[in-house]
C-alpha cells in the first residue's frame, strides 16, 4: 500500500477540522449549550496539545543564556494567553437571551402606578451637536413618569441654557472629584432629597442616544426584586477608526460586537453580566445600599457590578439594540479609550478585588475578574511579542521557536483552524485573520503600559476623556502611532531580505535548518499585519453621514416646480437626494419629508445622481430629524462579518 509522506500526513488533523467545519457546523445551533461546550472544549484541548508540543520539542535548553530567556519567556506568555482563552471559552460555553422574559414581564407594576425613572446624562466637554442628539432622544422616550437630567462637570452656561430650552433638569458641581462616578453620585444625592425621587435611574453617556423603547424594555427585567442593574449593548451609528480608515464599515462590525453580542449573553448565563457604563438601568435603592457608584477605579462600571454582587444584587443583560452612540472617531481617541479600560481593570485587581485575595466575592465573580484581568494583561502583550520575536532571529540569531514545518502543521494548524471555525460559528463571522491582529496591535503598546502602570502603582492615575465630535473633514496621519509600525515593518522586510541573501548581519539561514521556513512564514504574516496597521494610522475624512440611512420618497420644490425623488443620506443640517434634475447650485426651495413636512432648503452642489442640500430647519424640525435618525428600533451599522464584501470595500478604499 502506498503511504503518504510525513509532510502530507501532517495535514490530516487540519483536513479533519476543515471537513467538520464544512459538513457539521452549518447543521448545529450555536445557541445550544452542549454544542458550544463540545466545540469550545475541543478547541481548548487542541490548544493545550499545542502547548505540550511547544514545551517538549521547540524550546532552547534551559540555562543562563539569552536564547533560553527569550524562548522560554515567549512560551510562558503563550501559556498565559491560552489560559486566558480557556477561561473565556468556559464562560462562552453557555448563553442566555432575555427577550422573551422582557416580553412576558412588561408592565409588571400594573395595576399600580409606573415606577419613577430618571435619565442621567453625565458630560464633561462634549460639543453641543453631540449633547443635542442625546437630549432629543431622551425626551422622545414614551414613558409616563420620566425626568431627564444633564450632569455637567464642565459647568458651561450655554448647556444650562440648552437644558432650559428643552425643559430638562441640570446639575453642576464645584467639586469635580472622582470624574463620572462622582458626578453621578452627586446627582443621586440631590435627587434623593426631592419628593419625586426616582425608583430607577438610566445612565447614558453624552454621546449615546436612547431608543424610544429603552425604558419599557429594560424595566421589564426588574420584575425580580434582586435585580439591581440591567445592561444593554452598545451599538454605534458611525464607524470606529479601524472600520473607517480601511473603508470596511458596512462589511465588518465594530470591535466591540463580540463582547456585546456574544460575551455578555454568556456572562449573563453564569450570573456575571457586567455593567458597561452607558445604556444601563439602575435600581436606585441598590446603588444607595452600596454607598453609591464606586470611585476606586476609572472603570467604575465593572466595579459597580462587583460591588452590587457583593451585596446580593444581580446584574442582568438584555441583548437588544435599545440605544446607539458615537464611536471614537480618531485613532488616538480609540487608543486612549481602550488604555483607560485596561488601567481601570488593573486598578480593580490591585486595589479592590484581587481574584485570589480576601474579599466577599462569589467564586464565579472571582472567575469573572480573572477572565478580564487575563484578557487585558496577556492578549495584547502576546500580539506585540509575536511581531518582535521573528526579528530576534533575523537580526541577532536568537531562535525563539525552533520547530520544523511538519510539526507546526501537525500541532499548530489544527488548533488555529478549530479556534477560528468555532469562534466564527458562535459570533457571526466576526473573527478575520490579519484584521483581528491589527485591531489588537494598534493598541498593544499603550495597553501594555497601562497594565504595568495599574499593577505596579497604587494611583490615583490621570486619564483622558475620549474626545467626540468636532471637525474631522481632513486627512490626518497619526505619526506617533504609525512610526513604531513603520520601524517594525522595515526591520521585518530588511531582516527577511538581508539575512536570506547575505551574511551582512548573521548568516543564520544555513544553520537554522527547517526552522527558518517557520520564521519566514511568521515574518511574512507580520509584514501583512504591519502594513494594514500602518494604513489604519491614517485617519480619513469624516462627514456628517449617519450609518442608519433613511431611504424614502421625497418631494423637492424649487422655483415653483415640484420634483419627486429619494432621500439617500439625511442629517440635521442637510441631505443628499437622487431623482431631481435641472437645478442650479444656490437655488432655494422646500424639501417635503414624510412625518416632518416642508423644510426650507438650498441646493449646495450636484452629485452623480442628484443633489446635496443644505437645510434651514426650525428647532422642532431639527429635533424630529434627530429622532428619526437615532431613536427608531433596529441595529445601526453592520452586526456580522462579510469577507467578500470586506475585500471589495478594502480594495475600493485603497483606490480612493
């Protein structure tokens, strides 16, 4: 009988994984826990099988050598990263949806009066166009016992006037201590003194707009008296910097979709759903009982969840799009935001709730803290090390992973394929090679610094609020973020070329044997990742075009002549329409929109299929447009990955 060569035989495991992916996964329901447990458990086993091979075959001999230090150091980092994945996969093995529960318990307080609800909108330095959306959205909620308050830590007179104009409450404080948490606690204390003190408080960041049914849906989950907080997902009506700068916003979701669509429902199934800072509903009595929103961390939301649990209050998660917000618009703001999240988690572990320390947390809450700690402390460090380690070989001769191609195919490839297949089966194709690595790499160094700072220093630590809004109509090259990637790319390309063609630095290729092929492929992959990361560091222009486009018939009347057409893009300040013809730039008239009426308009410029219009709206019309754009039911933006469309949009962005 003919036998396969060892090289071809090494593909057996990968072939089995691909076969199961093509034949079995389409038939399995990712909502059923035992299928999830089986596939996630299989991925974990393949991962630890790979680690066993790494430690028994591929490491430098132990000793006081540079090679041993880097080889064993990287392997230990791999172990910690896989430990993080293993804990995360245990949590992902279960999932819970509460939509039916919310349907069943809507109006649980009847025939009694509806609970009193306050909406708190904490703000510091957001611009008027950002706050206006949130105020209009909050006022549009249909609920009989509701009050809306702006909590202004910027003490801006114009904002006080805006609140008066809209008929909502306004709080400002002279003591700015403890940032957002302190701001909310101040409002809670003031409202507790009023005769109409709230039973529940909804929290919205200044750049998040509630949908009209937010209160109705979230209050339904408080039918159980032990529920202290109900969290909903964050959705965004604009692309984040990675989506936008690569031009893939309609084909690839924002980087938080996996957490809100998959991780949070799984955490809820284990009783460890986490508060996410905005788009949440609190039971006022529960927050009062624990002494207010905790202030020991810059991520007061996660700490609030733990403090509530410590006092017997539950956090639940309703996976429905009940609000939409403004994602970080520039790459520096994106990086700053995620660094702050990491710093807050390190503060919690160091100063408040060490998962192995003496505290009153439940075992499952300790696992929750451990999961978050491992994610922030290992994932991004590993991504950074993965780019640097091949350079050690090309430029110093240090072999961090001494493996042959056949073994890599036998041990690593089946694990990687199983991992990608399982995660994409669970998450609606959110995990894309290279792109996921880029998402982690662009924030890896700042997050590594935040990890070290948070763990080694007690604080308090300074942090920056994520800037939102403003003029972003120009191309901006983020050189401070781009330079390290350019340097790493140059070293990768240079090392690959120089070391393989000459002995200018180290003539390592003849002595490394089959291992050089592994390092070569590793380097080529890193070159692709670094190239995309560099492209991400170029912030492309943004315009006021909400992702939730309203396409509907309109009538445009100019010079007494009415023409029918379609809205293509709509915003509070103008629109783009298709259909009308023969209009002069600067001509004025009216645009008739369904449910809003006639809007005074001016033709700004022609487009390929119509015209761009500028509005002269009344305050009422502006509010109506904002309501239509941001408060209707539905999910703004993409919620699943489409690889074919993604490649098409990426190619188009490169041409543009």
